[in-house]
C-alpha cells in the first residue's frame, strides 16, 4: 500500500517522475515514456524477460501484479533491467525479436535510467 507520493526530479535538470513509498518501506518510481514506440519496446522486452526469468515460486507474474487491480499501460522496470543478466547470445535473439541490435536495447535501458535518476 502506498503511503506517500510526490512528483519530483531526483537529479537537477532531469525530468519529473512520481516517487512513492509503501507501508512496508519500499521506495519506487513511476516514469513516463516519451513515445509510443518506446512504450511498445519496453512492453515487449518485459514479455521476453518473463519467459527468461520465470518466478521461483511458480506463480504467474501478471497474475501477481494484477492481484488487487488489473494493470494497464504499466511496464515493470525491474523485469526489464534483467536484460543485462541474460547471456549475449540470448540478448541478440531478443534484440532481433524487438527489431533492434542487442546494444541498442541495452542503450535504451541506460537512457531510461539516466533520463530520470543517474
């Protein structure tokens, strides 16, 4: 359950994002996508990462995320960040499925990170 929500930028000159904290002490951030293409890229990447890294307990990732309310137009950034942990051959394969090179996908992830936080 979210306890605080604030629109802010973490780095001077960065774009604004919604930073939240939860009752369990977790800190998270909602960041907007710049374009529809960027959203579709990350949504498809998340789908590939769900296949590559299935949950340890066997529970479906989408069912877990939609437990209280159905999710819509939200991409799990933590899931996408696991792209760097996949072996190089699999990264190239996923990149081809996305219509990009593996280095382009890694660059998009890095750009998203630096645009808002680092």
